């Protein structure tokens, strides 16, 4: 009940979603840089970056469904 009350105002949900999106963007930049620095094969790097984008997009959708499903 306390969690529902805390996330009841729309502005709290929007700010929380902005936080999650900025966190996911930060994760993308960090992982992308690691891939660019340490993985020399362009094909493998492309596959890993694609998988990372799919995972981070899934996390964003999951976060939104949790925030607006409360």
C-alpha cells in the first residue's frame, strides 16, 4: 500500500521513468565503449551491440509496465 501511495502521483512516475531511461542510456554508452575497445571483430561487435540494444529496450518496456501497472 505504501509503494502504491508513493508512486500514485503522475509526476513521480514520470521522473522515475526519466531516471530509468537515463540509467539505461548510461549503461548503453558504457557497454558500447567496452565493446569498441576490447572486441576487434566487427561482426561479433555488431551482434553483441544488437543484443545489448534488445536487452536495454526490454528493460525500458519492463520498467514502464511496472510503473504504470501499479
